C-alpha cells in the first residue's frame, strides 16, 4: 500500500497514515472487508517504525474505520458502508448538500457543526413518554388512526394560544398543521406558483427552501442581506423586474447568518408587500431561541394587508423527529393548503399532534426552553471565544443573539471546498457557505452550528479550523481584488 508521507511536516507520521487510509475507505478504494497490510509489512514498505503503523491502525480502530482480530489481521470495518467525501461546489444541488451534511455527521469520530439541530441530549424523553402514554390511554385507537388534513383541533387551539405569546392573534381555523417547516414551505409553493415562476429569497438563505423551490421547478432570485436583514431598497427593483409569486424571508435569527430584521426595514418590507400585493412567507422557526434581550415581533403581527404567511415548527425548540410544524394564513389559503396536504401525505400523525398539544397546554415546552436556552447560550459563547482565540485576526463572523449558527467570512483566496476537505481529514465537518446561496457569491463563507456539540468539542473544532485557516491563508499566492458582498459581518 503506497502512502505519501511528508517527513518535513509538523503533523505526526501516524496521523498522516491514518488520514490517508481513512480517505481511501471513504472514497471506496478500500471497500468493507479489505485486509490491510500487517504492521511489519507496512512499516518495512514505508520505512517507519512498527510503533508508527500500530498507532495509525489504533487510531483508525478507535474511530470504527477498521477492525483488528488477533491471528487474522486488520480489516476495513464491515459495520458501515464507506461514505464518499461530498464534492461541494457551485453545481451541488441543495438536496445532495443536505444529504451529505447528514451523512458526514454520522461518520465514526466525526465532530460536526454542519447541521443546525437541537441537541439530542436535551430531548425531554421522560416528559414525552408520559404524554404519549396519556394520549394512548385517553384517546386509544383514535390516536393511531387518520385525522383531518388541517390538523387535530386540540393542537390547532394550542398553537393559537402559543403564537399569541408572539403577538399573533389568530383562531384555529387560520392554522394548518404540517410535517415541519419544510412541508409548510412546499405546500405554500404548490398553491401559489407554477413551474418556471420566480420566488425571491435572501442571499444567503435556508438550504431546505432552495431544495423545495428547485424540486418544484421554480426560479430563486436572491435579495441581498446585511446586518439589518433583507435589503428592502434592493427588493423593490427585483419585484418590478421579476414579478415574483412570493417572497421568502427569515426575519428573526436568520439562517445561516443569525441576524435580525431591523425595525425600520420591517416597516418598509410590510409597506412594500402591501403596495405590490406580493405574498410574504415569514419563517419564524428560530424565534424562541433567544439568548439576549427580547424576541423581535413576528411580521404577521403588523400585517394589515393579509399578505403575510407565518411558518414555524417545534423542530429546533423541542423534538425534530416529531415533525410538527404549522402555517398561519387567512382561512381561504388554509383551505387550499389543506387540500394540497391531503394530496401530499393525507395528514400528520394524530399521536404526535395530540402529544404536542399536551406539551403546549401544560407548559412543558416553555419549561424545556427555560432549561435549555442557557446551555445553548453557553455553547455559542464557547465557540465564539474559541474562534477569537484560534482564528486568524483578520477573519470576520457574526455574533448571533439567538438561533443556532455563526456565519464566517473566509479570507480572500481561501476556498470553502478546500477548507472543508482539509477539515474532514481532521474529523471536523462544517457547512460550506456556497450551498446557502441561490446565486453565486463573490466571497466564500462557512456556517458553524454550535447547538449539537458539547462545549469542549466546540473548542476543539475551533482549534482545528483555526490551524487550517492559518495554513491556507499562509499558502495564498495570488492576491485577489477586494469585492463587496451583501452578507452581514461584524
């Protein structure tokens, strides 16, 4: 087995060997069950000590890449399929990017800040077990049967009470239950558009939305974002030139940047959609995840034209696997959305809906947020402190007051793809920024989601990325002209 070792590198030889073998396993060059050379054979071939080879094999075995059996040798693990490294770039589809990020997060030993997920160790399992047992005891088989496409009345009433905390005053007839925000967006796109229509999205924006729009044959046109949110002064000219079917925005703790829409732009945006009669889809999924100050108000609160559709879910604040989201809209649109959902998946599971209703009615979700928000804030602070310690001083990034993500602008000439591949070799995964753009960006970025990793791991991740950033910045040979991008940074 040929392995190219850089003996002048500061990186230990055993780590170089382990990384090389790991890369071959991921690419499929070493399929599951392949027998690796013995320690003696590889040491002789490469001109290294047996201890060096032994340490490399031990590192691989500890992370589940290989299996060693006394008397038989060392083999590529058969307990998992090799996962190829995703080749991120401008041509990667949103769907494949999501799949790649999820797969990388599940690889043995991978420390991932790619997915903006609720931390699984915070899931309220005992409370969930209790409410599920109660639902089954009181509702019996009805909880396991089909329910209405619009959603369980008890849950829609509970959601109406919940959103009232955000100042949204609606009745249950103005709410439809969906399988998360993503389905809500897909249903809205289905009833408001035809293939080939234009939808205005932020630059950058939620990857799942780009996936939905691409899947339905729609054209996504980008509206720039800065540290005050969507740039309304640019938006009007795009409305005139493209006649969009709707506008999609994340005004509170924007994904991926973490910024919030300013009060001035909020008023201008609502005036604009009312004047042009363009529906505005407001994604409010991160609003409960606030670490400083108060939660900014929802756009729908001040909507006087009936043009704002409010979309949210409990995936980030509670349990993602329950797949409970909702759309708030006028009753005529709710009727059309219900018909579309009936054709899509008939209904969301009644058991999950009734359990979520109890979570809301009994204040379990509110209690859960009081327990978890300080811990998410700690994770954010640890990551930001570690970035300040280890990242090059010239780098810029956002400091979100809520949500799950930090948005980092990379130095000129540093490729997000090259950095990503180098980080994977060090068992660190992040989300390359280009997958969040509907249109090419003049600069490179990365999103670091701090929610699902413990503080000590976040510090390790920042140290690894900092080392790689220093290396790649040092290797830049060609100076690139400064460009102006619209993405907010501090």
